[in-house]
C-alpha cells in the first residue's frame, strides 16, 4: 500500500467529484461572460459599420457637418429617366425638377430622413442637464440623510424599500406620472389662470396656478430625474458609507459640527463614487423614450429651443427692456418642447416606411447617440480618476 503524502489530508476523503463540479461551474461562468462580451461587441460593430459612413466622409473635413449641424427635414429623392437619383430638400426639389424638364421620371419623399440631427442632439443635451442636475441635488441630499443623520429603524427600512420599488417601476409609468404631475398640474406664476387649473392662489401682484408646465424641457427633465433618482441615491449612499468612520470621529473630536464633518471630511472622499452614479444617471436619462414621449419630445420641430419668436422692441427701448427680453429668451429654452435622439430614432424606426434612406438616418442617429453617451461617460470617469488621486486615504 502506497503511503499517503505528507501534504495530503487523510481525513478529506475523495474530492475528485467536487473538483469536477467546481471546474464545470467555472467553465459555464467563463463562457457566459465571454458570450456577453461578444454580443456587446457584435452590436457595437454593427452600429459602427452602418452608422460611421453616415457621420464620416472620405473628403475634408472628414465629418459630415451637414448631418450634425442641420435640423431634421423631409428628404426628396428625384429620379431621372436614366435611373439617376438626386437627393435634396423641399426648397431644392422644384429647382431640380425644372432643370430636368422632360427628363424627370419620379419623386419620392421620406419624412425626417433629410437634413441632420442638430435638433435632437440639443434636445437630448437639455433634458440630460435638467434631469441630472435635479437628480443629483435630491439624490445626494437623500443619501446624506440616510447615511449620516437617519437612525436605524422601521422608517429607514421603509425609505430604502421605497427607493428599491422606485427603481423597478417601468419607464412608461414614469411618463404617465410626469404627464399628470408636471405637464398638467405643476405650479407656476401667471396673470390669469387657465381653465384646467386645479388650484389658483392669488398673491396680489400675480397668481400661483396649478395648471402645469405643458410639454417642455422642464417637464421632461423633472420626469427623467425621478427615473434616475434611485440609482443616484443608492450609489451615493454606498460611497458615503465607504468613507472610514475614523474621518468623522477625528473631525468631530476637533470640534467640528455634524455638517462641517460631512462637508469637509466625508463628501470630498465620496465625490468620485458619486460621479460614477452620475455616469449611470446620464446614460439612463439620455436613453429613455417613454417618459419624454409624454412630457417633452416632438417628432418634428423646425426651430431650436432658443429661436423662439418674440415681439420686436421699439427703437427707443431701454437697456432694462433688452435685458428682460434676453432673460425671457433664456428661460424660454426650458419651456419649449424639443426633439430628442431616442424619440427621433423611435420615429425613424417605427413611423417611417423602411428603405435605404430611412435606415441611413436611423444608424447615423444611433451612432452619434452612442458617441455622445460614451463621451459624457469618459468625461465623468476622467473627473472621478482625477478626484480619486486628489483625495486618497
């Protein structure tokens, strides 16, 4: 009989079956991970192959500036009797048909497939700015309270359960919530309340009327803020709890108040992680379609938000009048309906008959959308790394 090796455990028994099952589980998990990576890479590669030729071109300046700097428009495709196709807009269609004369064969129009996507890009940026700003203020404030002030008990458990439930609500429900809460009943100051006003409170010089903000950037931004709020609260709270307790104890031992401790000894070290949560929030807010469909987005808009028509001022208007008009134009940006890239892509895919021209606009929009989201995420990651190097423990 072969003596047992000194390194073997004589009481371990036969471990060969356990080892085989462990190796099989490891192979299954590794295969699943590789499969996820391959599927993601295949999707990105497909979008790149289809969308990059729309955005880039072989000649200088190597970027299709028309696609990025013009508003969406109806594409007119004119065919002559030799089978040549000429793409133009509504203003150039008549000119080309006159030039062709008897050589004109047919004309086809494709909605939203001409021009560019400047309007959806601007609308998406405004919605993301408003939603992330509101969600960060509310989310970080809530996370600070839950992590630093709230006492353990049923109330704290109820709040955390509500946050988890909020994260599981479908986005279309958020859209209906935003329609009722912000589009139809949100308060605003007016001279004369609308008929649909739920409640009007006279204030002497004006009236606070609960009649909603209509479909605009504010309504869509606040709705998206509630969509991404659970992500930001949860991630921010975990970042705050990750800061060593000794930082708090040392600060308070030196005479600092609770808020001073949070402000100078906790928040700076939690900021890199909070920026990570903002990355997730930006990606989620920029990609939502259902909430903005009810609250902010339009399928077509021929003007940018700041190109609102205002009454011209008289020649002898004062500086205050010019300043007031400038403020009104700026605030009007947030009270205008906008286009958004997710809704624009949905319109091209679901509302427009599929053909090579609509497909080109679809993939070009998706490609630009992915690049914008990736760029925002890259900036946030860079800020997180920079702050993490600055605040180390």
